[in-house]
C-alpha cells in the first residue's frame, strides 16, 4: 500500500499553508485566550501556597505553553508570508504574534527565576555573606557561622553573656518559642519558610559550648502562615 504523500494538517499549519485567517484567529487568538483563562483560574490565584509537586506541574504546563507559543509564532509568520492581498493584515499579524512571543519569553524567564534562579540566588547570597562573619547582632550576641545544604539553612549564634556551665536555670522552652515566633513574624525569614526552607539555629555560650538547637519549619508558624497572602489576593481581585 502506497504511503499518502499528502502532508498532515499540523505540517501544513507549521509551513504556513493554512489560511492566515484560520491560523491567526483560531490557532493563535482563540487558543491563546483559552490558555490564558485556564492559567488565570488554575494557577495565579493559588500560587502563594503551592507545594513542590504543584510547582513542578506548573513548570511543565508553562513550558508546554511556551513551546506552543513558538510553534504558533512560526505558523502565523509563515502564513503571513504566503498571504496574497492587502499587505497591512499580514504585517499586523506579524507584529501581534511577535509581541506575544516577547511576553512569553519574559514569562518563561520570570518562572525560571522564581522556581530555579531564586534558590540559586539565596545560596549565593548566603555563601558570600560568610565573608562578613563574625557579625555583631547586638550587645550580647554574634552571628559566627552560616551555611546552606539543600533546603536547610544553618545559623550559629554566640551568646556572649551566657555560660551554660554556670547556671541550669535557663528557660529553654520559652527561649525556643520566642525565637520561632520572631522567625514567623519577620518578613525575610517568613519568605524562606514559605519556600519550604528549614531554618536551623544553633546557639553557643561565650565558651563555644552548645546551648540549644532550634529547628523551624513553616508548620511551626501555624495554619495562618498564608492568611496575609490570601488577604492580599482578595484585595487584588477586588480592584
């Protein structure tokens, strides 16, 4: 049986052999509109509490959309080149499809920055911060070490006025609670916790003897950790 020599519809579309009115209004305008509605309703309104698996799914979907954007750019551009008639219409279609590709490139970069580059930036900032250590925090404490491993960030603080061997009357439970409360309230550390980083604080006394280890996860901040984000999102939707 002889193989059909007729190219598939997809090949015709990518070669610009489908009419410009169909390629532009159906395959670009209508499909892009549907995709944008899907993205608005499925992702942007809930991105402040995405889990790691949801982030991976979002990245995959955005990459597929980006690939589609490139393919439809090629299809519209070639169809415009093959258009016979008034040259204003194919020119405008090329301008619009080029603008759409530009915004897609910007969105792809923004997605990579949030999901990949931001983690790299955090790691680089922490590693470069080591050069300024030890750092005096206040009159009774110094930050002496900082490090990062995967999603764990490690801090070591020296309490200059404390001698753990001289007294056993320290209320470590209260101290731990105060540290975790402050981490859950401070904007920078709260952002790290929301990104599933684990903050590990080690406190030593003036003789470098370990006083206490305090591990803080976003679960330690309670179920209301995203309340402010939800409020901001509701205000944004209302405007």
